[in-house]
C-alpha cells in the first residue's frame, strides 16, 4: 500500500514539471507542419501535437492607414488615408526555420513560441 502511495506521489511530482523549453527545426512547412527536436533528431513532432500562434502564420488584420506627403529626388507622394483596410501578413513557418518550443502535458503538446 505504501509503495502504491509513493508511486502516486512520485508521478504527481514528475508531472509537476509540466513545461520544458526545446529547440526545433521545421522539416515540413504548413499545412503538413512537422518539427524535429534538436536534442533528439529521431523525434519528429506532427502538426496534431503542435500549437502555432497567429504571428507565425499567414493572417489578415484590419487597420487604419494614414500617410503624409513624402518628397524624394524624383517623386512626390501625396497624403493617403484608409480606414478599416485589410492587410495580409505572410509570416508562416518555412522549411529550415529554427523555433523555440514549450513542451507541456508530458510531451503530448508543443507550443511554438517563436523563430530563433
């Protein structure tokens, strides 16, 4: 009985360390994203286990744009203003990108922090 309790406590303590940082490399770009961990080259993380933040994807944002007149040696650009303009940001991960990951849930989920 004591051994069972000790085993349960040890498991709980092991699980208390819920997050670890790891470096990885993109080996397959989205939509079939796969990342290989630097410390374990045999371990390839499939897209199903990855959480990708918006800033590492292609995404659109609505914004207001205001530009004043600018003079160059050969041209003049006049004032420009646009409200509720849609901007497409193209920042998806590409093959060869190095990334920093947070491993949690005992290595069952990986959150990509950013490129490094």
